[in-house]
């Protein structure tokens, strides 16, 4: 089984991936493909650099380039969870290549997501900056930019992660038990 995860910043995507890893899934990330490129070029690994490099790669090599790079690492005998799907072409590529591919979309209230991001990355991060970053990720003006809302429309499952960790884990468990 190949399970892709898309969603808004701070919604719980990495937490979901960690849950699936505890159930035998191997974790691959489209963002890691971007970071690999930045490292090979000696570039900084900032959020801004990653967004710019992702846009450059999609514009230069096609909107599914990150999915193509990650798909090369997939072995048929394993289950995978793939995070950082931020463009519909990435999900479409995985669907064509892997008949058992499913897409999970995770979201949460913006203020809750801001609090999670602030705790994780920077106490000086302000809410207005978060909202601007969030808006750009959800519906980028560039066709090759991040298109989180279009990914949501393609998702097989949706989780609104506004409650407790236990409730989130239960929602993930329900998805897993339906599919295995």
C-alpha cells in the first residue's frame, strides 16, 4: 500500500507519518527530495529556499518531478507513507504508477496550526506571517507552485485534526484498518 499525505502547515502530517511508520510503513518525503537538491548545490535548507527550489524544479522538469524522484525509491514488497504532496500532479503521478495509492488530506483550525508551527520552529514567528505563508501554499498563483487545496479535492480521506492526539490517532487507525 502507498499512502500519500497532503495538508496544511501544522495540521499533523508528520505525526500521521510517524503513526504509519509504527505500523510497518516506510516513510518517504517529497520535501526530502528538495532538500537533497539544495544540499547538493550547497544551498541553505530554509523554508523559503525549499519552496523556491520546489517551484523551480516543477517549472523546469514538470509538476510531477518530486513524485518521480521519490517513486524511484519505492520497492514493491513494502508499504509506504509519502509526505509533502503539495501539487495535484504529484498525487496523479502516484495514482498512475501505483494502483493501491491513496491520498490522505489533513487540516486543522488556522490558529491551532499556527501554535503548532510556532512551537516547532520559532517562538518569534507571528500569526500574520503564518497566514501569508499558509495562503501561498494553499492556492499559489503559479500553476507549478504549491496547490494544497487542489490536493484536498483529490484526497480519498480527510481528517480535521482539531482535537486531541488520541482522537487523531483513532482517525488514523480507522483509515488503516479500512485499507489493510
